C-alpha cells in the first residue's frame, strides 16, 4: 500500500511539474534578465502567452485541480501512518506541496485572472498590414518596432508570474526528491531486515553444535 501511495504522489507531482515546465517558453523571456534585456517585444510575447493561458477551458482547469487534490490527499494519508520515515519525508513533502498550492492559488491565479484575462488579442497596432510585414523576413526588425509600448502597470505582474511559476516548480521538485529519498530509505530498511533474518538461523545453530562436542 505504501508503494501505491508513493506512486500516486510522484505521478501527480510530476504531472503538475510538467504543466509548469510548459510555461517556460514565456517565463524564460523575463526570468534572470536585466531591465535592458527586457524589451517590449519579449514582454508582449510573455503577456500574450499568459493571456491565452488565462482563457483555457474550464474542463482542463478541473482536471488539473483533480490531480492536485489527489496528490495532496494521498500525501496526507501517508503522513497519517505516523511512522518515523513518513514523518520526516512525507512531512517535508506536505510542506513543499502545500506551499506550491498556496502560491498558485493566492498569487498565480489572481494575477492571471486580474491582469491578463481582459488583455485584448491581437494587441493594438497588429492588424493585417502588421501580419503581412511579419511574414517578410527582411522586415522583421522594423515590424517589431511597431509594437505599442508595454504598459508599466503590466510589467510587474508579468515578472511576478514567471517568479511564481519558478517557486512552484522548485517546491514540487523538492517533493519528488523527498519521495525518492523515502523510497531509498525503505529499501535500505528492508535489506537490513532480510540480513537479520538470514543471520538468525546461524546464531541458533551454534549452541547445538557446541553441545554435541561436549557430549
């Protein structure tokens, strides 16, 4: 049963990690970049991705929620055994998992729904002439300069989203590592128990052999 619960936790966590990793195509444009490197073109690209993300189907959101609840409930169930290994590994996993969930619920989602869901797509000054200009390779640089200035009010939320995604990813990666550590510790315990069981018959046979020699 412990192995099944561990598999559910790792599978759910890996699924959520995969979702966060898909956001890297937008997060990488703003993370660890100097203000000079954060051009309007990069910020508009990231903002457009977040705007599309905020408009995703409710069915997908329910699936993600179901997976997150399944992983969290299984972790709490495993922690309820109150075994020494569970308290250490599952306790740390619950802390990291809950911090990622709280960060997503109270930082990522409000940011997406408040600042990006109403963002118009396509952006201003990006009509048919703009599209035809982008299609021409020689005029790409000139086309990018026609983008409207990125609003200062949206710069902070865009940078915060990338940072929040990174924090959630690091926390969930910690959950996977802790579960791997728990599996390794349990394997070591099982090996030690098997060694002790194999050694017991030899210890019991020694007194019998000594008694035969004395007789």
